C-alpha cells in the first residue's frame, strides 16, 4: 500500500526553476508596486506577506492597501516587541484599513523559561529566534504558495544577491522580494511621500528594530544593523537565511493543555 502513495509535488517542481529565474529577470526594472501586483495576480489568495514593521514593511503594507491587492498580511508577534512597535501596528491598521493578523509562538515566554532558561536570548539567541520566529513562520506559511518579504540587497552581505523571485527551500514556497533594488533613501522617500506611519524609535538611532532584548541603538558610523544581537556573532534571525539553525538535540517537547505534545 505504502508504495502506491503519490509523492507530494514540491512548489519548485510546480513552478519550475527556469520560469522563476526568467520571471525574476523580467521584473528587475519594475517598481515594487508592479512586482506586488504581478505576484498578487500570479498567486491569488496563496500569497502572504510577513512584516516586522520595519520601514520597508510599512511601505509594502501601504502599497498593498493603496492598490487594493488581496494579499494576506501577518506579523510574528514574539511577545518581545517594543511598546512602540505594538503602537505602530495599531496605527498602520488605522492608516491602511487593513487587518494585520498576529502569529504567535506555541510556546509562551514562561514555558520557554521552564524548558530552557530565563532570558534564553542572552545565551542562545539562535534557539530563541527559532522558537519565537522560525517555527511560528513555518506554521503560518502552511497553505500558501508564495510569500513576500521586505528585504533589500544593500542591507547585509547575505542579502546582496537576492533575486526578486526565487524558490525558498526552507519553507517550500516561492519568495517574492519587491524592494531588493531599493535603497534606504528610496524607502524613506516613499514613506514621506505617502505619510506612512513608522516606528518613532527610528528617530532615536534605532534603524533596525526587532525584539527589545536584542535591539540597541547604533552609534554614528556603525552599520545600520549593528544594534541587532550586539555582542553575538549573529546578523539574521533565520527567516531569510543566516545563522538561526537549531539542531534537533536542542529542541524539547512540552505537554499541551489537552495532553497533546508539541515539538520545539
């Protein structure tokens, strides 16, 4: 019987590597709004956008709203956002009229403390990011064929060669990055033009904002992402590649309310 079970077709097999590369090249000169419109038409309700409420994400949310694109939007609420980030979330919903749904980890901060240790982000930020970001994202992306990201090529060396459209093997989805060709100046020019709400912490030397325990202000002359995971050899949370890879020996199991178990 088991030999007759059909193998599930991967997203890459469905769309084809050649087609993705060709489409990515075709879109190179397009405005981000045109790229989003193409992706919305191509993937319909199977396209989603995950935002961390950075300037780039705020701009994309505004583009989706102004062009009335039926793109699902969510954020990975780790439970460790700055209060300013939670306030921005509400302001963006009011500004755009779009509901930004919340995706939360299956493990509360108290459970994480009991399973591992208090303030896990201090001793093992990769594991913390995996529990609070990567695994919730895996759950949130189920049922979708593509997801949009707000990354830019000039942000980090790891992102320098990011194509506009590519296959993301980590989540078995097509990844669309409409802002890869934009600079920081391009993003802020758009934000100022359309009065898009942003995080007030940007005005206090926080150019890149994540969870409050792992984000600090940057000093003059520092890289814009120098305030992320300061004192750790870490530049990415693991959502877009980078160094949040957790071995199975570090993942533990908790008992759910109904007797269920959940792998971490």
